[in-house]
C-alpha cells in the first residue's frame, strides 16, 4: 500500500451490511443499558447522562488521538454515544418537560445544523472522509445529536403516535427498507442516504430495546435490562470479531497504485 493510500484511509469503518447490523445492535444496547442505569439502578436521567457523557468524551478523545481505524474503539464510542443519547433524551423530554414532540423537533434541528456547519466548514459530510481531527469532531457531534434524536423520535412514535413498540419498530424498519431500495435502484446521493439511515437506525433500536425491557402492561416483554444488555453486548462483540472490519477510504484511493 502506498503513502497516498494511507493518507486517504478513514478513521471510521467502511459502510457495509455488517456495519448496519452492528449499528442496530448498538442502538438497541444503548436503550437497554441507558435504562439499566437510570431506571433499574435508580440513578436517574441526570446522573446517567453525566456518567455516559463522561465516558463518551473520553472515548472520542481516544478515537481522535488514534492514528488509524480501530474496530473495538470505534464501536465502543458508538455504544457510548447511543447510551448517552438515551439518558440525555429522556432527561430532556421527561425531566425538563419539553415532551417527545418538542424534544424530537429540537434535536432534529441540532442534527441538521451540525451537518450544515460541517458541510460549510469542510466541504464534505461524507463518512468516507473522516481522516482529520476537525472532521472527526463534526462526525461525533453529529452522531451524538442523531443518537439522542433517535431516542426521542422512537418514544414519540411509540407513545405519542400510539403505535406501540412493535408498531413503531415496523415503521422505522419499513423506512430503512425504502432507503435501501433508493440506494440500490436510484442515483440519490449516497451521503444523504447514509445519514438518513444512520438517524433511522437509532429509533428502530430504541423501540426494540423498549419492547425487550418495558413491563408487560406497557407493551414490553419485561426482560431483565442488565441481562438484555449483556446479550446484546455479546452479539456486538461476536459481530466485530467475525464480520470483516476495514477502514473506509476516500474515492480517490481507488486510483492509487501499489
């Protein structure tokens, strides 16, 4: 591999089917793990947010300091972002009282604003171009907003929308299937489709996580939150170990010669 190829390797993984499988598992784990700390352990949303946000900041710093893509580090950071997103969204929508509709609207605005500033500052919001500290900061800020949005959006669809956890999961699953169809059969921007899918996998995971651990009288299966979290973590670990994990890279790397 030439130096040119190394220069264009991304610090985040290539977007493959394995990426999306692990992402959905991670977002589901984020819901059950966040609820474990804030509800089962009774630490509350604010304390849970402080714990997970501290872990997330530390992992982001480690991710930025790393010289290349590390699968375990990357997915640990994703899990931290989705878990912090769970407690932050719950704190905003429940403790602060802005509700699911207000929280979803506010957080959607944050995601769009982050993407817009990123695009204006660096000229690209492609996940294949995450190779500099500034790009990584924008990437992780946007991801954290999107993970928080997903929690609020999932709760809004299941509760305010009256669809329940299964109904909401089917809605988001159908939307993701529609995005996949657009990817394979149209020329719609791949960057736009990536971020749309990235955002929608979070409420899918949130509703599935709620379905697993919420009480029976609330439409859930009442599984143990710590046990569900442990099973999901084990599944993620297995996927990382046995599914191909490679860094994404810039399009121009395809023309480089060994």
